[in-house]
C-alpha cells in the first residue's frame, strides 16, 4: 500500500512484571476499559502449582469484545487467547467465565485487549481460586441449603461440598 497512515505503538514488559501491570488479588473484581484500538491492559497475580483458577471477563460497554491471555512465570501461554462476548453481543455465544490450572508456582500475567485490536470495550474482570477452596467459601452439606443474597453487581458467593468420582449430585437454585 502507498500513502500515509497513522499508528500507535506501545511497548511493555511482561516479565519481570511491568510497572504498568495492576496487582489482582484472589477474589478481586476490577472494572477497566480499552479506550483506543490497539490498547491492552496488564494484570498480575501470584499462584501455586496445581491451583485451579476461575476467571470471568464481562463486557460492559463499547463496540469491542474483550480477549484474555494468561502467561505463566516461565513466560508460556497458560490460557488463551480467549475472546468472549459474554452472551451480550452479536455472534455465537461464548461463556464469560473459564477455568485454568497453574502449572508452576510464581507470578502470572493477564493481558486484556479488544478482539482484533480494532475497537474499544469496557469490561469487568474477576479472579477466584477454586482449588484449593478459598477460606471464605462456605460448605454446604448434602440435604442442606444456603440462603444468601448477591449484590452489588459482580459480588460472588463461594460454596463447596465434598464428593468423589462417580457420585451423582442434584442441586436446585431459586431466586426472588
């Protein structure tokens, strides 16, 4: 192609963790945005080998679709790239939540960008550890029930029960 074009170039360091990276704690929820095409945001958290993490990224505005990539301490891609419309945008539904296992102990970096780096998007990001169970999780025994409320937007209750491979479990959920 000939002619003049404009571009934006941003350089960041993934490891050691960039000063531009935001520390994300287990159980945290963080709202952020991609405010210009090509922008990306960096977050980091510490984890131990064999932990299983749960994360969701929910679009809250803009024309873009958020995408996430998780890098391990050895600089390998642990998860992603994964783009999700959270069921709120056009196109095929992609869940807003996902799980991934941590292969080694250390600091992990999360990179968020808009799909194709060609749009803006506001999003909400949550990170939770599901294995081992977090200390704030509440047990629910078989035959038991839990009554609670969730709010404001994005709050999460963690419940757990004991089971072994082959168990058949039934659960029901109701709300007002």
